[in-house]
C-alpha cells in the first residue's frame, strides 16, 4: 500500500484541480434552468470514469436526469463492489449569504480545517466524496492493485428524492448485481475521531395548504371577522408538539425502536462539547425531546420540523392584506421500524382534524424514505472498520446519523445488497447551506482509506 500512498502524494494537486473543475458546473437538479448543467455534469463524470480505466461507461437516460454507470470486472471469483453516489447538488440560495460565489470554488483555511477547505456548492455533498472513489480507483488501477470487481452508479436526482433510481435498479438488477454497496455521503465525528454510520433516519415530506376566503381581503375591513389562514396555520403547527417536545400526531411513536441502554451509552461516548456546538451554530440554548441527549435526539429519535412557510404579502414595504391561503412544508425524520407511508397517513389525518370550520385544509405528500440500521457484525462492516482504523490509526466509532439516504433501504430490497456508509465529511461542513465546504484533509484521507476497504474486503470474502 506504500505505492498507493506515493501515488496520492504525487498527484494531490491534480486531484484537487480536477475536482474544482467539476464544482464549477451548477448541476442543480431541482431547478429546470439547470437541466443542461446537470447533463453536462453527467457527461463530465462519465469522462472521468473512462479516464481512470473504468470499462463500459454509459450515460443512462431516465424520465428525469441521467444516471452514469460503469464497471471494471477483474476476476469473476472476486467480490463486486457497487459504488453509489450523486453528482447533483442542492440549490445555492440564498446567494447573498455566501462569502464567495457557490460555483466558483475557493480553497481557504478555517479553524476546523487548518490545512484548507474547498468552499463550493457540492464540495462535500456529494461531488467531493464521489470523486474520492474515482481517484482511489485510479490509484488502484495504475498500481495494478485492484482486488475487487467495481461498478459505479452515480445519479443526478438524489437531491430531489431519487425519483427514477428505483425503476432503474429494478430494470437493471443483473447489471447492478453486487456483494456490497459502498457509499460516501455521510460524515466522521472529527479529524481525530473516525466513525462509521450504522443508522440513518427515514423521511416523510409533506406540504400543507390552509385556505380561507376566496380572495385576499383588506385586513382593516375584514380583520377580526374572517379567519386568517396564516394565523390558523401557525396555531395548527404550534400544536404539533407538546411541552416536552413530543410530536402530538396520534400513533407517531407506535413503531419507534427502543434502543438499548448499552447502545445509548456507546453513542454518548462520542466526543461532544455542547458549548462549542452551540457556539458554532450561534444559539444560546438547545431545544429537543425531553429525556434524550443531543446525540440521541439526532440519531435515534424521530422529529417533525417546518422547512418553509409562506402566504400573504412578503415584498418590500407594507400591504395590509388578509391572505386567502397559507402554505407550509413539513418534514418528519423517522427512525428504525417507522413506515413512511403509515406516518404520511397518520399526519394527514391528524393535521386535517386540527382545522377549524372557518378554513379548508389540503395535505400533499412529496417524497419519503425508510430508515436504515446497518449490521455491525457483517464482513462488509468489519472490512470498513479495519480500513478506517488503518488510515486513522484508531478504530472508528459506530454512529447513527440524523440525515436520510432513502435509497439505502431500496438497495437492500431490490439488489439484495447491504450498504457500507463510509463518509468523510464533517457535520459542520454546511451542506445544504450557504458556504458549503469540504476539508482537504477529509478529501485526501478518503482517497487513502478507500483502497484499504477493497483490500480487506477481498481478503475477508476469501475466508
């Protein structure tokens, strides 16, 4: 493996320069204005796969954005690793809050990244982390040290719910057949404390509409006589939590996994400085479900949050209007054993029951996904654990993540393959926010670690 380290050292600047070029492509899957850019990013990804020695690279069209596929089969008896990632990114709005343009990447030092970090939309989520796999593959191929068959499936719709990935996987089960799915779209605790994600929360994403009068009204003429949909919506939303921050939707907690005290103790053994946590977020206090620590609240407990709310007049100056409609987007993060379809029905029924007769309510489901718990006694997990230990010099801590990657459960069901969640970002990398960034340490450490996974996985599968 010394040869691989030497290759990495000799090519660090080139690897970085190539990533910066990809980050300049505004591949925002949610915005139709960027459809051409998303396609351009797919083409650039395909070209990089070809350049590093991936065979049979193709851009597979879907009903939405394309999926980039490629493979290199070195030995029919060797295990097959399917690398999954996404090349699309979140919208950069609000642009005014970025310190530098989101699609003009810059590298600068920070307190958490003294060696430097790449600031750009998609730097960590997920272009930088996908590119680690491409460059690790290049190192193994150029050094003739690739011990596994490798397949790449890199999609362009993860940030809009992977709308067409399920169909693609079902239609291409033979092509995608593998022993394990390797994903880097998660994080480590910090540079000194490696970790592996062993759980992800599921998601149920809803939109609600509250309608009152059949048109906007003068708030002086009608105020006090007609229900204001924004006022009503705010009251309905406020009632979705009780004083202990429990979600009040009937049946919401019925299937929630009861995590053992042993695992809870292990979770809370991870380094955590609450004062630093609050300082980094700019808050004076924390809020959450009573009876659980912050680490537990974001890993093993379900949540309900308003992601957006609007209605009436929001432009410059004043307009004394009593609005006809009010809207909100609400997401629920789910934990092990919770069914997103069941939660969707429970939420709709509950929310409709909250409405007074003076308004009408419409509830629309957008997208969702199942929660996932990864076994820690599998060959796949043990290989990733050993790889991280080799690269960092200490054994990684198993951690349950608060985010959602809905396709992990789908891979298990459709491809009959477990996933390894071996990410290298930090929770403080501002993904989905202005000033998203990815540390150079993390980028290069990922490239260094990934070949160890292939090495140990191939060895363990032979036994």
